[in-house]
C-alpha cells in the first residue's frame, strides 16, 4: 500500500455505509458511527485518485485531540480512536448548517469583500480592511449545502425563519461555536500559530446538543504561522496558509478549478503534500508524528481493532 484510498468492510451489525470525499462512514446498530479517515484528497468538488500518505492519520489524530479539549465546552460525538485512521462515536441527528467562525479576512470572505460586500452573517465589516487583516472580532458566518454540494451562505434570520433552528437554539449554538473558536485560537497561539477561520458542525443525540464531525483540522480550518504572517504582511505579500490551500493553489497553477479533466498528481507533489500535513500536525499538536506504516495487513489490522472496540462499547 502507498496510502489508504478506500475501505470496503462489512462490519458486524452494520446498518448503513456512506463514502464521503475523504471518509468512509459505517453505521453500526443504527446507533454508532465508524469513520475511517482515508488518505483521499479532494478540491473543487473533485476526488483525486492518488492518495496522500498519512494524510488520514494526521486529520484523524488532530480532530481527536481537539474533540477531547472541546469536552470542556460541549458534549462530543467521539467515543474512541481504535486505530490511527479510525474514529468511533455516537450517531447524532445532524443540524444542516455549518457554523463558520472567522477572525481574519481570508478565503471566500476576502473574495466577497474585494467585490464590495460588507455584510457577513449579522455583521457589517468596516471599509478599508486589507487582505488577511484581523477582523474587529471573530464573526459567525453560517453556511448550508446546496444540492450540488457547494457551501451557500445563509443568514441567522433565514435559519430561524425556515425553521431549521429556533432563535434560542441558534443563539446557544452560536455561543458554543465562539467559545470553541476561542479555545482553538488560544491553543494555536501557544504553538505560535494563528487560527484564521474554521467550521463546526453540531447534532442532537437523545435531545442533547453534540459537537460532531472533524474539529480544527487543516482541512476544516485555516492556520497561519505567526512569524511568517507578520513578515508577509509587512512585505504586503500573501502569508502561507497551513491548510489544504497549498494543494488548491497547485491546481489553479495547472489550470484546474473543477472544470474538465483533473491533472494527474506527480509523485513529488504527493510527497510534498504528505510532508506538509505531517508538518502541520507537529506544529499544531507539538508532538513528533509517528506514522502507522502501510504493512501488508494494514486493512486487516484496521478492521480487527475497530471490531474489537465496537465489542468493548457494546455496539456488537
């Protein structure tokens, strides 16, 4: 194996299966989720056939780390990590809204700001901001998914008016999201990093609000190295983003933004991206990354450890 591209298990008591862009998700006994975080990489709604070695392990372990921290603020879906690429937890009823928190003018917000937009969620940004400037305060800019899978901005007023959430529910989740962002920002600051923006997803389990999905990973968040950020801002250059943006920029340079056939990923890029994800892990978590090597029995070992954990928690 040169990377974990996909799994095709039939787990005991399996009741459903879903293959996302990056994760293979198994439902067990209609109560548990088994998320296998693969090494697939996607961009511009395209999944590429070449896996990025250890990307899945990096994402899974970063998310598990921050979900553990988040327990101080809100219950989390995660119960355990039986294998470096696997997370197991309770199946929640997801809220169909992504709660995006931004503290810097970057990404889609920057593109809209340059076009003249100033209203983001319930917030009005001042004129005169420059690319990658810090915002006056962190702001919540919710999105939802369209039928084609693209994120679409939705205002808090629309969320409440459409009956997706009551005003009380929305305000509670807004407060939780901002607390989570503050926690993540403080951790990033301790590692000489800047958490520029991220997204959170929530769901209900037995009528209790839970934090679900991945948290503060480089695929769901945008980080800057503080020293590089300050230097590039002085030089009026674009600071390097510790996120999947490195891959998106490579694709754009090769004239791909989701239309037409995607380019084949050369081996040197695959190796570079793998090192990039590992570097983010070590900078963010502060520990040496220990790769779980792709042995001949990698998939067998992954399944065995997952089934053993499911037995321990009484799922099977």
